[in-house]
């Protein structure tokens, strides 16, 4: 899995990730000022959104469920489960004020603002990389 600057394609971060491994993204919603967390799984080179949880339901949040998805309320939070939304890549701007975008990867919380400048456009995707790429070769 890699994170690249969307404009320059410069590699910002990378780590090995196996088929069917999971990761997450968490941030503070700009209007509600409450945490939103998304859970993803890697399958066939695609990033699949499998679950989303959030505290406040309203502007900017999911308002329709796709077939098979289920909305639960647990511990005062909304959870959309059984999601199966496929993405070839995730594109986002690293929050500059309060978003605190954080990558949840292999039991570690990695603030995206520590990897690249707040406000920068990044792309998260799965790439097949050779061992030479990993160690800085060609």
C-alpha cells in the first residue's frame, strides 16, 4: 500500500499489505466536530470500504444504504456495516485545521499530517512493488 502526493506522484509512505488485510481512516468531521472512522479491506488490488462509524448523522454523512448494508446504533454511534464499496484508490486532502486525518494500519495510528503537509492532496492505493523499489532501487 502506498500514499503518494496526488500532483507530483512522489511517494510519501509505503508498507507491505497482504490480500484481505484491513486498514482504517479516522478524522474529525468539519461540521459536526465528531469522529468518523472508515474500515477498508484490500482485495484484488482494490480498496473496499467495509464499515463506517460516526457519532452525528447529518450534513456530509451517508444518507442512503446500498443493497445489503445495515445501519446499527451501538454505544451512541451510528455504524454502517456489510459495506462492499470498491475503489481503485482513495483521494483526499490532509486536513489543515481540525480534521486530524489518521491512518490506522497494523495496530498503529499514523497522523497523515506527519507524513505530508496539511492541505496536500494525497492518493492512497495498492501497488505491486518489487524488492528493488522497496529498498530504493529501480
